[in-house]
C-alpha cells in the first residue's frame, strides 16, 4: 500500500507563508521561516498520506487499524484537511472496530485440529470449552468433526456432569429460546464422549445462535448449566471427514 503524495497548489503555499510568525527580512529570519514552512508542508503531506491509508484500510474492512490511524491524525493534526475528512467517518470506524474485536474474540474460543497422522492434513475437528465450570471444576467440551453428511457432534463432560448410561437426553437452550431436548449416546472413544444422535439438527440450531446453554446433572448447589459462546464457529475451516462415532 503506497499512497501517492499530495501536491499543494501555490495558493496554499502562499497562505502557509502568510500564516508563519516573524516576517523579518534578515538571513536568520528567512531561514527560520523556510524551516517552519517546510515543517508545515511536511505535516500536511504526512496527513494526506495517512488519510489515503485510512481510506484503504476502511475499504479493506481493517477497521481496528483504520481506527488507530484515524485517531492518530485527529490527535496530532487536528486542523488538517485530512482530520476534517476523518471526522466524517471516525464514529462508524470505531463502531466497526469494536465489532471486529468482538468477532476475533469469539473466533479465538474455537480450536481447530487434525486427528490425521499425515503431515499437513487440514483440520477435521473443532472444539470449544464452556465458560462455566462443571463437575470437578472443568468445563464441558463441545466437539464438531467432519463435514456434510458425515459431520458429527459430541459433548465431552467432566465426570458426573451429565448422567448417561447407553443413551440420554439433554436440554439445550439457544440464545433466549426455550430449551430443547437432544438425544445423546455413549461413544466408544477415550476419553468418553457423548455423540449427538441428530448432529444436523443441533448444528442447524447452533448456526442461528450466538450462545447456547446445556443443562447438566443436578449439583450440590442446585441446577447447573454449561454456557458456550458459539458465534465464532467457522465451518469452512473443517475438512470433510470419514470418521464416525
């Protein structure tokens, strides 16, 4: 990204000269005026370059970088034409930057891994751990693997968090909706996992939600839930898998 330097017309240069202090005719004053003029022109050119970069960052939806650059111009060069233009969009840039930070935070809650022994194999599982402790103080882990018709979903609860013999049902609430029942079965993997009988129905509901709450077994202090912020899940990061529970 190499913004072009702005060219200032003669009228602007004359205006800058007129605004300079001093106006003496001695060699020292002339040198000081020339130095001051050069500093003002350099600042205006830097502001113009940064304004161009600010525009490009907004166009690229890099709002956090655009916010930082725009606020720097407003602070250091408040009277520049660049600052006047940035004032028109800086509020929107700040809002977009906040949303961008939140999106990055949610995305970082997920971990994508490959279970393949082949070097360089793409990820075939995505995991997220609940924000609230369950059972022995550890969170419940939600595991998604595969893609398309072969995708699967499982819960990995700590001991005692979900009572399940061969099959069981858990109540899951998506956002502020009423809880729904989902059937689980005991898998054969180690550590023990509880695969969903209908992973497609779960993923369809999760794809429309920002968060979900899984009801756990009754604890000593009453009902417990495992809370997940799931809006950062990116299914495009998962490769198709033939793995089955």
